[in-house]
C-alpha cells in the first residue's frame, strides 16, 4: 500500500480516469473508492478545497 499527497488537478484527473465504486461524504472531506485502469484499486480522500491523499491498494 502506498499513500501520497495530491493537488486538486491530480485528484480530478484520477477520478476522471477511474471507475467509481463507492463514495462517502463527510462535512470536512469526501472518500471515493475507485478502480483505475493501471493503478488498480485506489482510495481518494479529498478535502473541500480539492487537495487530497491518494491510497494505492495492492491487488
């Protein structure tokens, strides 16, 4: 498993390129579980201002 910070453009690009599996919103952040064509299973934790943390899961 890898964790890395991502700016708003990276977060948006990753979401655009992926199949969204599930989304859960909180008052301060949004968590999206997605399946990316090359990265596989990915979790995106997105702050209200667009920046976030990407969690790349191992298959």
